């Protein structure tokens, strides 16, 4: 597939590591005992990173859901998280904008470094509200607010204190255009968002996240509640968004991961089993578990 | 409904070509047929019992409406309906009786309004706090404590109004009469708070977590999430809670009978004493009014008025619920 050929490999010429990036290889293998040998050669020299999870563990009460995960997220690329249900994909993703903070008895351990500021997202000193403004999220099911289409997209902008009507209007329009839903809604911006179809609602939610101009985008199975045609539109959209953002996407759909992502991480039982370029993971996985999963032998 | 049983039984006799056709049906099939038959029978009995329970509430409502209509008919034979609705004086026990319901409606209206001014804001704030802000441990203490308020008998509330709230109010409003609608309304509002807060909280908690996560995920604070997303999503449930609170206030009897005075008084000033519809019904039904007189039948006319008021409110509430129901 030309699309895969075009996107699956990490883009060349981008491998020079500048000061504000952290190469995966700067951590010695013995410090990452949980990582299999398979994940090590996942290109020691990656393009500039947007974020880097380092020894990230997460606990629901006493239950450890994530075990010291090391995962780099390359800027302007799509990283897919795959793995069987309950393996911790969504838990991992939700660490990035501190949604876990809303629930009692949860605990993070380790670091998620966000570049270029090199702030540790999960540090207690970091305000989760600030992080959520900087990192957009799209959820499993479309979750528009009980407001008009316009006000849904303007929500994040208003939270950021933008009051100017012209600026709001322009930025809402830009966001709706960049998520390819403008033509469908431009004549009914003041209608309730609940009047839209499921696929339209989900693209509206992506527009809502994009309008706030986040630094990166998290997507938690954004197509799981949609039919194939609506899913296809969202996948096209993800490929567009990649030009501006680092995207981290959780998916149960192997085809989707292979079509839409540049890098893929396979998780199992709260551990990262293998990480690498998407073509490598799907055509030449190093680990037996990864191979079994991507070929459909388990999970 | 009971089609399953005949099919299971009748299928066999027709199957003449089958190897077991001469047996009629196998023991296994007989067993299943008997089981289905028994189950259908018990289903029919259970369905009948449940229908009777549901029908009884309808029958009782119809009975009440019939009773109110029949008993107030003699009243409306003596009193013109137009006079009843427009006369500004209610004095059924005077030598020259006047039957204008307006003073009673005004009394009911003012006490209810005062009660709602207390109960709706406080009840909503409690609900929002418990549902969106309170840590689990705090919620576990405050929620039962609030609900304990609704266990206080209303007569106790009535004397609380008369003995505590009125004297307290008199320090601010020196010429406040002992019996006044303000004090009765305030205490009635306190009484209604748990109804409003408990139902409102249920409505707020029914809003899916996914919507809250969407709002927090954009960087909203608790306050912004509560007021911009959760409350608008729960609006139909909140409306239902408010309507129930209003119905409680309109129907409340003891507090107003004790603390608001028993003099029909056409005024919208809450500092005045006045009588509500319910208080009048208590006054007359406890007094020595002769059965069969116009004065006696007037309590049914007053009761019918009350019924129409609350019915209208409930219909309005039902409309609101349908109008603003959100499909999450």
C-alpha cells in the first residue's frame, strides 16, 4: 500500500537530535529490565520527540495496572497502542492528560516528559489543568456537550479566556475545516450537537480538541463506536492531523493501526512488549507475543 | 405470548416421516413442553398481580377526582364559579358568607414562593457540592445528615417557625406579626431542601462520566465542568426535582397552619399573616361545621382547586422532562 509505504517508516532526515529531545538510546538497557530485547533496536536514533514516558507505572489502589513503561512519542507522527483488552493501553494514554486524577486512590510513578519544555506531566508540581489545555484528548465514544455545535468547538477556547467574538468565530471555523466537518455543519452551527450523527459527533469532538491548539493529541479508540465509513473519515483525519501534532492513539483494530500509524507499541498485561516502526511490528515483529497478536492468533 | 408451548407440542404429530413419529413425542420434548406451559402460567399470574398493583394507583386517583368533584358539586350549586375565582374575600363562616378563593391562593402562592427561594438555591448547591465537589468521605456524612431533615415531622417544623424563626426575624423586622408567611415559608423551604437536593443529586450523578472527562480533558476546572456541562446535561432531572419541591410546598399543611396564621388575607406581602388552601381545609375539617352545609362543601372546592394546581404543575413538569430530555 502506498499509504503505508509513505507513512509507516520513520521519516528520514529527521534524526538529528537537538538539545530538547531525548533519544531512546540514552537509557542503558540494564535500567530497563522490563523491556524485551525485541524493543531495543526500535531505532536508537528517533526523530525529535514530543513526549517520553520513562519508567511509568500506574496503580489503581493496590493494583498495578502499568509496569515501568518506557515509550518515546515522536513529534509529528502517529503512535498506535495495540494489545488485548485490559492490557493497560487506555490507562497509559489517560496518564498523559492526568484524567486519572479525577478518581480517588490512583497513583503514578515514574515520569512523562513533555518536550520542548521538558516538564514532567505527572509531577505533583505540575497543574493538571494546564497539562490538559496543552494536550487534547478524544474519547472512545463521542461526548459532545449539551450545547450548540459552535459552543462545543469554542469550549476550549473560552476556557483559555478568549472572549473576542471574531477570534472565536475564526478559530472555530478553522478547527471545523481542519477536521473536514465544516461543509456538513456550517449552516447549523447554532443547532444542538446532539442532532449530528455519531461519526459527525466524533469529528466534532476532534475539532473541539484541535480548536484549543494542543501540543499533542490523545485518541482513545476514537472509532470503536462508529461504522466503517465514519471510521475511514476519522483515519483520513488522523493522517492530516499528523502534520501538526504528535498523535497517540489506542486501537483494537489492527488494520487501523497499520494504516494510520507510523510507530506501534504492543502492550500486554500492563507491560510494553515491543515498540517500533509500524511496518516492523506488523511484518517483522521481534517478539513471539507480538507476532501472535498481530497475526490474530490470540487476543 | 403462550405460542411457545403449542408449537413445541404440535410439531411432532405432523412429523409423520420422522423415525419416532409413532411415539407422538419424545420424553425430552414432553418435558420441555410441560416446563414451558408451567412457566407461561406463572408468568400470566405474575403479570396479573403486577397489573393489579399498577391499576390500583390509577383507580385511587380516579376515586379521589370523583370524590372531589361529587362533594364540591353542592358547593358550586350555591356559589357561582366566577365569583369563586374572582371574589377577593374568603369568609364562608360569616353570617353573610363570601366565597372568593383568591386570598387562599395568594397565601399558598406567597408561602410557596418564599419556600422555593430558600429550597431551590440551597438544594441545588448541596446537590452540586455532593455530586461534583465533595470527597467521598464528606459525602458519606453530609448526605444522610441532609436526608435526616426530611425525617423531622412537619408539626415540629411548624413550632420551630413560630418559636425560633419568627422571634429571630423580629429582630430584623420589628413590626413583624407573630403569625406571618415569611417565617412559615422559610421553614417550609428548609423542610423541602432534602427533597430538592437528593433528587437533584441523583440527576447530576446520572450524567455520564464520559461527559465530565470530556470537559476536564479540555482543561476545565470543577466549577466550569459542573456549571457548563453537568448541570445543562441534567436539566430535565433538575426540573423534575424542582417540580416535586414546588408540589411539596403547595401541599404542605402543618407549618403554614401553625406559623402563618389562619386569617384569609389577600396580599402578596410575605410579612403579613395569611391562610393557605391547605390550612383552611384543616381549620374547617377540625371545627364544628355542620356536614352538608355550603361551608362544609367549601373544603372540597378548596381541595379541588389545590388538586388542579398541583396537577397543572405535574403536567408542566412532565412536559419539561420530555422537552429537555437529553440522549447522552
